[in-house]
C-alpha cells in the first residue's frame, strides 16, 4: 500500500527534532525566518466536564479505529513507556513514543505517557531526565506525564518505598517543570482496597523511616486501616494532576469471575458509603488538583474459566453506567460527587492476566451493544472530546 509523504511529514519532523536535541526557537541559518514557538502550556484543566480518554494496545486497535467505532474523538490516549530505555534512539521504546505522539497529534488527541522505571528508582541519571524533558518539549504538544504509577503497591520495582519515591518524583518534576512547560506531572496510586496487599518484606522493615511513614495510625502494623495514599504524596509543588486506577475484577475477593458490578460499587471504591478514604475529596478538593481515573475497565473472561456466567454486555454496561454517570440520581454522579474529576481513561485491551490465568477482554469495542451504550452515555457535552 502506498503511503503519502504528507501523512508521514509530522513523524519525520519529530524524528529529526529528537535526533538533533534541544532546538532553538529560531533558525539563524535562514535569514528572515523565525521558527514558530513551541507549545509551552500544559493540558488545559476544564472548569467543567471530563476528558474522554483510553488506553489501547499497540497493534491491536489504532486510535483512528477506536474513535470511529466508539463514535467519539477521544481527547486523550495513554501509552506505557520504560525509562531510561525510551531515550535509546535505536530501540523499540523510542520508536514507540515517537509513533504514539504523532498518532495522537494526527487524531486531535493529547498524549498521556505512563513512564515506568522497571530497573528501579536508581536506574537513571539526572542528565537522562534532562534529555527526556528536552525531548518532550520539542514534541510540541501538551502532555500528561504519569510517573511510576501505583507506587503504593508491591508489584513494581518502585513500589512501597515512600521516602525514595518522593525524592525521585520531586527530582523528575523539578526538571520537567523547568525544561518542559508543556508537560503536567500526574501522581496516580492504586485504589486502596486490599492495601497493603502482599508486601516485599525487604522494603518495609519495622523501625525504618519508611515503616514509620506507612504506619499512619501508629499501631505498629501496616494494614488496610492505614492511609494507602498520603505517605507517597510528593507535595503540591511537584504534582499537577492526581488520580488513581481501579478495575472491576469481580464482585468477590478472588479475581476473575464474570460478575455484573453490584450497585454502588464505583461510589464505594471512591469512598462514598464505604470506609475507604475518599480520594477525590482528600486530594482533588483538599489539594486543589484536577483528578483523573488513570485506568479503569470491567473484566470479561470469554471462556468463563472461574464462572460467574454474566454476559460481556451486562458486565461492561453495568460498569460504564456507574463510572460515567451523569443522570442517575440514585448513584454517585460526576457533577455532584466528583466535580474535580477531569479525565477518565478506559483500559481497552485484550490481554493475558496472570491473576486469572487466561486472556481477559477489557475492551469497549469488542461488543456492539457495549459500544452503543458507551456512545449513548458519552454524547453529553459534559464529556470533552478531541479536536
């Protein structure tokens, strides 16, 4: 298939920019030519409304395909990237970030980059942060940077190390804020049900500074009665957006059952009618920050391995109806209960989940009935679309 050079032009420009490093705003080699200023504003925080966002799997669904199937141009898309590997211009991570940013630009969306350090919090240098910040600035688009997410869990190399995590977040944020004014830093722990989950004993040693930070109620133990969020918060000067991730895995303590979400589950997960802390009120309202749901979806196991028996459409419609609720006064609503919630990212991928031992279909666009319901729920102007 022949590809027009005009469609490739933006991608070629970004590759040239990245290869050349930090470019000045004007090219003195061309008399009388002034280079247009780069984008130097963070993603706009809307006074009212919620950005529609999604996380797609590269090679499974393109942004254009997803927008067409859902009937809405989504304002944000998210991608996972490994740091500092993303700086290697000969590597797959670098190719992925360049292609992803250009795909967002071509489809009128803004990118959210979920940046992970799989080799730990000491696996990179300050110079590498500066290089990455310059790359993001030269990308010439407003960006959300979600740095080392779900840090309150034990499943990542950066998890449950609050002292070091905060120091490293602040270092990254200082450099980003100085060198890339188009980038907003997002802090997104995991929703607190089940905290502290299985822990890594070598990271949380009784008598250590981290243990004292995490034992928020001072009872000598780290349990679900402790605050799962605040010990990891880097501070208002470093965080631009707050948020969390939460999935419907089942209605049981064990994951992987095809269950229709019970009424009120979304509200309870966010601290409404439940003992878990109200993240929205504590951080979005309390710290005057815009909030995102950085990842959410509802589990459907096509082979019904563990049982449950509910259909894909019933499960996902049940979850969409709670998460995107505007009009059902019997349930928590976006306008009334979460006015500082400004973006929702649906995790729309089919992938293997080790916790279940099979492929799980988290997608919006795998079922026509689900798509129709999602389109109906999100046509309201309260949901902010892409350009």
